[in-house]
């Protein structure tokens, strides 16, 4: 069966059962399979909680003492001062060479001893000096080369509540209407007017009419009614004046017609015949004209009444 043989690779993906500190099976090994050791994999509910809640008694979470605070503060100050000095020196147009550190002496004892080695000396003293750096020398290496980042750690799992059946009301509430434009219709679709109004968002607005609009409408209505009454009164007065003027014109025309008929019939005007002493000849002619008119009227009446009596009356007049 070749059981327990070393050097033979296994093709199985089965994992060995491992237990945690409490003696329970560590099922998170299934999630860690195929990942590197340094990769963080969240597989438990406790991984979602902050560190302060999970490990309250952790010594790393305790408040540091004054010595540690002073030490960290001094390190931070020196680091910031170094960064500031380097930036100030780089911004200066002309700068001197950096100050070199003092030389270091190192005692060296070779492992091979003898007259043939190391010129017969048992020890040597090495003087270590920092090399001089040219401040105007350009950088030798590219330090702005971008290196692709490695794969990040998997995100924390999102715990969902158990699924529920979606009701019809929730489906209608979650339904998103399609975008309808009032300006562009590239495909030439026929969109109903109610859908256009719904997409316009007018139904979502609540109209609030100010009470001053009602006052303004009432004032305009009263002003319009008074204006109509004034126009009607003015029109009635104009009609009355026109009627009176028309009656006067008709009366004048009637008088002119009566005067013309009287003149045609031979009757003198009353005003002209009222003064007989003004013109005696004219008065006499007017009298003759009236007598003739009366005579003709009498003859017409006789001819109309009894034609037989006319001959008798005519004979009597001739006698």
C-alpha cells in the first residue's frame, strides 16, 4: 500500500484534522487552504469584533507608562527633525556636503595564524571611514519605480439574515421605472403620456397655494363685476341719448315733411300768414289760395257723396 513512505507527493486535497486550544475542530483551515501563511482570513464571528472587545486583558492594550511615552516622543521628534532637515537642505539652491560621521576602529583577529599569513601579525586594527558624497551628483538608482501591489486580504464576511419571501408590495416598491427623457428619443419609442408625466416627477410634488391667490382672485372678480356694471350703465345712457336724438331727428323730419306737404297743397305757413300788414298783396293771394283749396275740397266731397246732386248745385250756382 506504500503507506508511510517518504518522498512521495500526495495528490489528495484532504486536510488533517486540527484542534484549537479548547479542543474543538478548527474548520477555518478549509478557508485558509491555498493561501499563504501571512494572509489574513476572517472565518469566525469573533473576527468581526474589535480587538478591545475580544481581548480585554491583552497587555499590549494597556496604557504605557511615562518612560515609554517619553522614549516614543523623543524618537518621533528626532525622526521628524531628520525629515525636516533633509527637506530644507534639498530645497536650498547651494548646499554644503553632509557632515561625515567620525571614523570607527575595528580590531580584527584572523582565523589563520602564522608567519605566512597576515604578515605574521596576530591582530589588525581596521579604520572605518564614511565615503565622501558629492552633493551635486545625480541619483544613481531609480527610486520612483512602481511595484505592483500584492493581493489584499479577503474582506470580512458579511452576515445576512435568513432569506424571506418577497411580497408583491415590496416588489412594486423596489421596481425602478425606466429612464424616459423629454428631449432625446433615439430609438423612436412611443411612450404614453402618463408614463412621461410619471417620469417627470410632477406627481411627487405637493402643491401649496398661498391664500393671497384667493384674495387676489376675489378682488379681480369684484373689480370685473363693477367694471361690467359701469360699462352697462354707460351703454344704457348712450342708448337713451341715441334714442332721444333719433326721436328729435324724426320729429324734425316729420315737421319738414308736413311743411312740404302743406306747401305742395297751397297752404301758407302759420307764421308767415299771422301778420297781414306785412305784405297785403301776399296776404290777398294767400286768401284766394285758401278759398280755391276749400272749393276744390268741397267739390271732391260732393262728387264722392252724390253725383246727382252735383248737377243741381252747379245749376243753382250758375243762376
